[in-house]
């Protein structure tokens, strides 16, 4: 699971979760920012290589305005 909300991750309790500081509705990356979207996707998929359950992993991704 990838989310902008840590509370949502606690509520649903998925075995693996990545958190970002991206805007709601853009949890995979800013619109048109393919490089950022790829980093989020690869970071999330990399968790599948580890045994679950895992603690939430924070990815250092933010909207372009917040950088």
C-alpha cells in the first residue's frame, strides 16, 4: 500500500506500506512527473522482497511546491 496518510495505514494495517508527503489523490507522484512516480512505485514494490509484516517505510517524496 502507498499512502499520504499514516493514519490510513494504521487503520487498514496492511503488511507493507510506504508513506509519502504527496498530495491526496497523487500518492504515486505529481501529475506528469514520471521519474517521481517511478521512484514511488519501485520503493513500494521493493518491500515485496522482505518478509511481512513490516513497519511503515517513509519515502522522501513531496510535491514540487513543497521541495
